[in-house]
C-alpha cells in the first residue's frame, strides 16, 4: 500500500508496507506531470538483496504461482484532488509449487493475495496514467511467476520481500518487457543498476528452475 501527496503538480511519495524501505518512506526527485502515461517514483531502500542467496534468505516464502484476478485500490482525499493519496493492486494467485515456506502453512492449490505497489488507468489531470515505484510492472492475469514473499503486517495477504526484485515470470520474457517503460520516461542510473541486477537474478532463477 502506497500513500502519496501532490503539491503544485509535483509527485512525492509516502509510506509503504515494504520493510526494505528506509523508515518505511520512499521519496522521489521533483517530477512535473506532463504527457507521460507512467509516473514512477524512485524507491529509497535501506537494503535490497544483492544476489540470489540473499533474496532467498530474506524471503520466508518462495512459490510459483498463477495470477487469477486482481482488485485495485485508489484513494483520493477529495474529488478536487488530482493525485491519489493511496494506491495498490491486490492480486489473487494460485500456488503451483512451493520452494520454501517457513511457516509450513501453505499447500499447492492454495489461493493467496499478493500486494503490488502499482495502479493502472488512474485518471490524473485528465489523463489515464500508471502509478508505480521503480517502473515495477504488475503480474498479468493468467501468467505464472516465481515470487519471493513475506506475510504482510497490515492484513491477511503477502508482500514482496525485496520490492521489484521479488517477482519473475516463469516463461522467459524479453528484457524490454520486464519493467514498465515509455519513450518519454527518464530512468536514473541507480534505477538502471537495479534493473541490471534484476536481469542477472532472473537468469539464475530460470536456470535453477529448469
């Protein structure tokens, strides 16, 4: 769940349920609203996994799932507010395989809810836009993914342990489809470094699951 605020058409991010963020806050440099369809805030993390071993060790639950459906939540303080104060997508998935379950409470075939910090088709300043962090791309309905999860502290659902480093398509996808992107988007060097790390982890995970 993400809370954000807007002033003078500038995007500023707020608290998150993700434990890997610094003081549960993510901030972004000032970004003016323009003709972009994607508004991505740069997450500031106290720590993220730097290799596959760390990703596995920091994830109490590692599962292969198929996405069934989703419910999107977008909250505005008032009708006059253009920018939402809260957004997320709750994705319902079915467990196909369990690689790790620290609680030993999950079974193949179980349906669980996974929170994704992204919302699509949000009407802002007269234009439908996608709100996300680090150009994270949500799971597609009907597709299968390897997920690295922990229990949420705010409800009966799960969250990604290492933000965008915690979700990988089972069927190999081309690099340009792993993250959201558009021609007018500007990716920071820091963000590109993490995307390179994601690609390295993705290659290892696919090899591990052959």
